[in-house]
C-alpha cells in the first residue's frame, strides 16, 4: 500500500512539464489584449464632449484612430491635436503616450507592487520579455529603476524646454508645452502642439539649437532601449558594454551621419527647401529630421516638400527603427545588425556567425530573418490594399504605411484624406508595428517541441 509521501508526490508537478509553459504560452495574447483594452478606454475618453474644444464629440472612428496612434506612440493624426482637442483631450493623449511608451505591463506590475499584491510568475515572465532582458532575477527592481530613470529624463528635458520657451510663450504655456513635448519626444510619439509647420513657435524651435538638440537627445535616448541605457550608466563602473549595446551605438551614429549628409546634399543641390534656410538652421533641421525618423516623427520640416531622395532615406530609416525594448518601432537596429553580420560571415565562408569575439546563436538569426520577412510582407500587403481600395500614388501611400508600421508619425499629408477602409488598415498596421515584432519574438521563444522524427536533408538551388 502506498505511503502518505507517495500520495503527496502524485500531486506534484509532472516531470516533463516546464514551469515556463504556464507563463509564456499566453504571453502574446496578454500583451495584445492589454494594449487593446487601453486603446478602447482611450477611445471612450476621447469621445467625451469635454475632450474637444467645441464640445462636439469626436466620431468613434476618429477617436479610435487617435487613441491607437497615441498608445502605439505613432503620431499619425486625422484630427488636429491642438486645434480640435481640448486640454482634457490633450492630456488623455499624453497619458496614452506615456502608457504606450513605458508599456502597460511595467505600469501594471508596479501598481500591483505598490498596493502590496504579489506579482505572479506569468507577469514576471512577460515583464522580462517586454523589457528585453534574459534573466528574471531582480526584474521587479529593474522595473522600478526603469520608471524612475524615464520620469527623471523626461523631467530634465521638460525643464530645459521650459526655460527655452519661457520668453516666447509665457510661464504657463511654456510649462505645458515643455511637459507635453518632453514626454512625446522621449516616448517617440510624434504628437505635438504646434499649428502646422508654419507655426511661429515651431519655426522658433527649429532655429533654436537648445530646443532642437534637447528633443533630439530625448528621442535618441528613447530609441536606445533599456539595455543600452543601463549599460551606458554602468560603464564607468564596469568598463564594459554588452554585445547588444556594441551593435546599437555604431549603427545609430552611422545612420545619423549618413542620413543627415544625404538630406543636406539632396536638399541643397537637387531640391530647394533647405536651401531657403540659414546654413546653421538647415544643418540642424536635417539632423533633427533624421534623428526623428528613428520612429519619433516630431515634424519640424514639411516632409512633403522634401526631395524624393530625402523621402526615400527617411522611409528606410523608419523601417529600421530603434533598438528592441525601446520606445521606437520598426524591425529594430539589432535585427539589421544580425542580418548584416550573417551576410558578412557567409561571404567570409565562416561555418558560424561570429562578431567581436562572440558567436551568434542560430535562434537569434532565425528570429531576425522572421521579423524582416514578416515585416516586409506586411508593408507590401497593406500598401497594395490601400492602393486598391483607395487609390493614390505609391510613394505617399508606402510612406504612410511604413510610418504606421514603424510607429513614426511622419506623413506626406494623406492621412486625413484616406477612406475608412484605409484608415482601418493603418490602425491595424500601427497596432502590429507596436506589438507584432514583440509577440513574434515571444512566440518564437517558446519551448522547442521535442520530436523523434527527423527527415533526410536535400539541397535546393539558391540564387
């Protein structure tokens, strides 16, 4: 007869069950459902009469588009933020930007900890995946540190912008504008409170190095990602950087230098918009536009008046985006780096993929290939669908789709002219751009299924 201990053992965890199965299997669904709920709540708030200047409620489709754009930190708009929305509506948008930028997972976990509730294993695993770290040890403390660092950086940016705008706007408006644009810049949201590209406040900001460079710095830090920022903060003590950060920094610098140079050459010699600006302002505007193209989308230049070469390089940079686990979107800097390194190693004839004294795992290469393939397919499919259902020219439409996919917010001015089907496609693209790559990586990271069946290899002709 079995003893008491044997009976207790029968209720234990089965030997072949991985504890992470209960936490990771539903991670993508949790992320998608959570962001969908926040968008729905934001839509309802924006439909309130108090959310608009004239107290005429937004149409639910306008509210849905605006809420999705804010939560996904994109910045594409079908109604003017500053002209149509009231202060309440603008604060709703700002709150959605902050939640979307930080991630509802981080905020919900911190809330649970604040009220004294235990954070379950599933929340810890999703939090680890959202923040882009590999270890669960100390993840809650890291989440608190992330929140403190983010709010601190936004506060510093707001203070600098406040003193920059004080003389032109007055203390009250300068404080409000500084807070809004600091959060929008750091979260790479693309929303602003300017009345178009001819707004005197925008023109003054474009010509002011302090204001432009402050927002450019906020955008850059926001697109670096949590891992890279913490690496740099710890560098004076550790004297080392992770391979992830070594990938990120050179690519960001190279993209900024190459993009700024192309914009200046194109605009000064082949187009004429930047040529109308003073030399210092034209360089600063080109630099800011390229930095903002890494999924921020704050517009200091009329993008539709730039040359086609400039628009093409902006599309490429938007598609690449920022670093993983950052405020940015796109396929990710490290994805591009992995693809480039893989190609280089193949050219060199190496049996594996090696860089900087390290070998990249096959899993990482497979994820990069999957993200690039799915992302290209999505952009082409949505672009084709809009051209079929709504017409238009291919460059503006593809520019709009890439901007939505990368959560950038740059536009060639066609957003408000799209029909409802096209707007629905853009909403889906913004949502996918914010969550698609992350959920795809999470899905690929699930436990590999064991199999006893293996098939013989056979080569096919490539190229």
